[in-house]
């Protein structure tokens, strides 16, 4: 620990990124995002609805790639939301130095909603969500008139048909129609991004206003704490039902009550991992050195370690209950993910996502060494991607080929996955990096910034 | 006059406050003493740094204990449930890949063995339990459980010499200096 930090060490206007500091990465990610988006939109909407030409198979394959990339990159801002809300709610002193980074990460979330827009269109939905096809078919709705499903009377009659109609419709779709119906699904998708996004923007605004107040006091901190108490349920509902609607909905016959918290565990873990990586990079660039010390990285490393264990606990609990109960509706998820080569990925997840980071992050001195933490955090991201790939990708083959094949047609899918990954990733990076150029890198007028700067644990 | 043979245990000095003890500990540390200790009614944050204490080897023992517990659980579950007497329920197989069914056992035994290693390793490293301590010979030392702070530099210390140690403790702000002697049994 260096000398005791006093208010003289903290610049009156905070630290700002030097002009053009991140210009190149922002420019590159922006260009990749634009080019990628154009190709992606073409691929997503190139196929015609409800026929089986090769073009549709391609569009279907890419729809899954898009879902995988979207859900992977939306998990980081969701983690940022969680840590920001927790910081305010727990009245934490140590986190003040890192709070602006959390805010920057959390406020990317509403913008990620733009990438979810393709999921609102039947051309994309038809490949991903079989239950929507059943609903549309029973209503006789043409995909081009997608918005007519918002007619309530028509929909009420149609859901009855799900039960009493002839054909492949089953009782489960009828029973689930109160939740899994198209109008409710669309409204929920919009609400997630508007409600939680607005919450995060409000919290960030309070924090940024504090930077320019000559005599800030504690009134903003108390307001942020009270608001966070109201926003935390919004976050919990969003993260749970976003996972239900986008991921669990891939197979409407499957049940798991652990699913929301399973997705949350990954969000919180990798949100914190990204916070660590970002602060290390900023410190290497010469910022945050007054108000952050290895002690902060120690605490953040401990939280990462805790969530490595939490993720393992939750994902194992989900598996274990299903394995023991051995009920057909529940086992389908793991049967699919243990068939043929998916088995390797499933086992790799147990060792790679739990055992290895558990051992790596165990020692206190590892958490305090940035040089070691950078590769460990990147490793966590890779395994997190594998985790989400294993959630999304195994559904692709059976869904697109009517259950005939485990993998859709020959090869090519991985290239689509990489394209979607690069597009969504650079889109995310563009918003994330740009947010650093706008405000001070830490809340320099926060009453507890000195407490945080002199952290010792 | 007592005919009991005695030997010097060490020098004891009293300090008024936790911060006085902290500063004195830094001085004793810098003087290069090895066999000495601080005594206080409550834990003092950062005192281990002030005393220049090395990190305990206990974590390594606990890691070994946990690993042994893990291996025990794997062998126990695998031998009984796969090799000797597979319990077939709902036609589920019993082989290496059903090992996840035994995770709770692995978890429990890992925790149990590391818990035991922590407790017994700690007791062993602290040389506890013990029936008596030479410092109990000192009357004033009783107040260490009440409101006083003490430093005792032991005679076992290679740098121990009555005069210099006394001087050091006085310099560091110690009062009521006492040469503690323990009876030789």
C-alpha cells in the first residue's frame, strides 16, 4: 500500500480519458458492427417463411447464431446492472472507485435491446420458437401480417383451438398459453429493455450529476439506494423471464425452475470478470491509479471466485434434480446435450467452468496480480461462451430438421456463429467503450471516494 | 525463601492502548526479535503486519486435507456404487460417467476433511491444548483479558539479553516491566 490518499490526490474534475484515447478501438468496433449488421440482417431475413428451401435452413441456422451471440453479450450488461444495484443497496464503501465502470457497463443494456428487434419478427421466430409456429398455424395468420395477432378476441378463440383443435396441438401448449402467447411475449420483450434500461439510465444520471455539484452531500446516495430497492425486483424479473422467453422457450415442453437463476449466475460471474478486466486495462493505460489498489482487485476477485462456485452449485443442482427424478419432460434438455459430441462439451463445462477457475482463483495473491488476472478473466469468458453455446446450439439441428438430425446440414454453422459473435460483440464494445469517453472515470465528488481509495481488507 | 528452581521466561511490558501496542510491535519487529508475542483483550486489525509475521502454513494443510477428502469420496463412492454393488434404479447405468450422482458425497467429504484439518491443524500449530502458560506467573498479566495490552519477549529469542530487551521495551513506551520466571519442574 502506498501513502494514505487524501482529497489533494483526487483531481477536482475527476480523471477523463485523454482525447482520442480509445478512438481506434471504437472506430474498429463501430465499423465491424455496421458491416456485420448488414450481413446479419440479410441472412436473418433472406429465407421465406414456412417452406424448406436451403435458403431458409441458412436463415434458421443464423437465427440460432444470433440468439447465442445476443444472449452471451447481453449477459455482461445484466451482470453490470446487478453489481451496480448491489453496490447501492448494500451501501458499500469499497465499490465507489469502480462504480462508474459498473454504470457504464449497466447502461449498455438498453442499447442491446436494438439487437433483440429481429426476435420480434416471425421470419426469425419461426426457426427458434416452435410454440409460436403452432400458435400462428392455429390462428391461420400469415407471417407477413404478424401484427394482427395483437387482436385480443381473435387470440382468445385461437388459444381454445390449441386444445380442442385437431392436428399436432397438445394440452401443454393450451395450459401454457396464459404465459406463452404472442402478444404477451412481445410486450414482455419490450418491457425488459425499457424498464430495466430506464432504471439504469436514472441511476447513472444521479451519479453523473454528482460529478458537477460543488457541494454534493449524501442526498444522491440515499436517493440511489432507495431507487435501487425498487429496481432490484425489476432486474430479477427481467433476468429470469428473459432467460425463460429466449432460451427456455426454444423447447416449450421442457421444465426447470432453476433456469432463471442459472442464467443469472453466469451474468453475475462474467459481469464481474469484465469489470476486473476493464479496470485492469484502465490502470495499465494510466488511469484510476490514485483511487484503486490491488485491494479492490482482491475484493472483486473474491466475488468472481464466489460466483464460480455459485454457478457450479446452481447448474449442478439443475442437473442433479433432473437426473434423479428422471421424468421425460425434464430429461430432454440433458439428453440432447449428452448425445454424441455434445457430451464432450458438457463434461468440459464441469471441469473448465468450475474445477479449473476454482483452483486458479483460490489464492489471495493471484487475485491481486493483474498480469495473472487478465488471462484468467479471458479464460472465464471463453468458458462462459461455451456455456451459452451449449444452451442454444444443440437445439438448432433437431429444430431445423424436424428432429431428424443432431446437426443441421453439413458444416458452415460455426462460421455463422462467429459472424454473429463478432457483430454483436463489436456492437456491445462500441457502446461500452464510448461510454468511457463521456464522463469522469470515477465519481470524483462522492463523499466516500476517499474511503474507497484507502481500502484495506 | 522458596527453594523452587526457576528459569527466566522473558520480559513482559504493559501498554496502555491498542495503538501503543501496535507501534511498540513495529519497534520490536525492527529490532530483529523472533520469539516474542503481543497479548491483547481483543483482535487488533493489522497487528500481524506490525509484528512482521509470516503467512501461516495452515492454508496449505487445509488444501491437502480437502484434496484427501475429495479422493476418499471418489474412491468410496466409486468402489461401493460401481465396482462392488451397483444400485440400479430406473435402469440408470453405473459407470464413470454417472459420477455426477456422487458429487454431493465428494462435496461433503471435501468440506469435512478440510474442516477437520483447519481445526486440528490450527490447534497443532498453536500447540494447544496446554494446561499452563509461563506468563500466568505474572500477577499483572491477568488484566490482559480486561483492559491492558502486553508484549513479552522470550528468553529463547537469540537476541535476548536482559539489559537490551529492557531498554528496547522502555523505548517503545512499555510500563510495569517485569522479568517473568517460570518454575522448573
